[in-house]
C-alpha cells in the first residue's frame, strides 16, 4: 500500500507573494480552477473584513489558502490524517472530503509557512464553522459560500447577502438553516455546534 505523507504534497514554492505561491502550487498539481476559486474567496474575504472592521490582510491570506488541500485525493485524506497523528471524527470517516478544511490549514502551516493561529483557524473551519468561532472565522466561512465553486448561482445567495446587512452571525445562521434543510451530506459536529450557537445570537 502506498505510503501517504506530507512530503507527497510539498513543493519548493516559487513567487514572491503568497498569491503567486498559491497559484503556482495548485497549477503544479493540475488544480488551476481551484486557484481561481481561492483568489475569488480571498478578495471577497478582504472586502468583508474591511466592511466589518476585521484584519483584511489575515482574511485575504486565509481565503487564498482555504482550499489548497484539493491536491489531496479524497481517498487518501483519512490515511494522511492518520499519518500526521490528527484525530478523525465519525462524520469525516463517512465523508472524507470534510477533512479538507483541516488539511488545508495543515498545508498552509507546513508548505506555505503560515504561523498565525487566527489565519489557520479560519482555514480549518471554513466549511463547517465551529462553536468557538471568531469574526475572522465567520468572514472566511461566508466568503467561501458567497463565491462557491459550483457552476450555478448559490440558491441561498440573495438571502445570505440580505442578512449581511444585519450581521455576520445573521448571514451565517441563514446559510446554516439552508444547509441543514437539505444540502447536508453528513452532519459534522462542528457545524451542529456552530448552528446551535448562531441560533442563540
């Protein structure tokens, strides 16, 4: 059986900026389309951060790297998680794709040398959110939904943008209600806890 480890996904980075490095990295693994998505999310996160008085540079960086673990095939995610000694929740065993948020944070730290815990947190929960979320976590979570990478417009987009006029929490709660009403593959405990907290804000 092929050994799965971080070395498989480590490349010498080129480019002077994090943006250039992210694009080069994903193009090297034949995922140029994800680089386009990451750039869109980074720009959206920066704009939201400026709007809601959160550090825009951190929001941009987290957006840039939130999906870099697309380079890891879904059928290798559990093996990699075991190899690096990280826990796996039952929901993640059922849907290994859900590990991509944490594994993007892992690559951000090990490949891109990102050490800021706030940036790593925002990357690591950008799909599910989590109970103890920060405002930066909310911003990257929402930016990813606003710029989602499917071919058609998000059915929740109009309502989510309207709720942003109230607050980040209102917009996130609106999305969670939509998600749990029908688009949920498996209920991740982090999402369940975040939804419960948002319902009480």
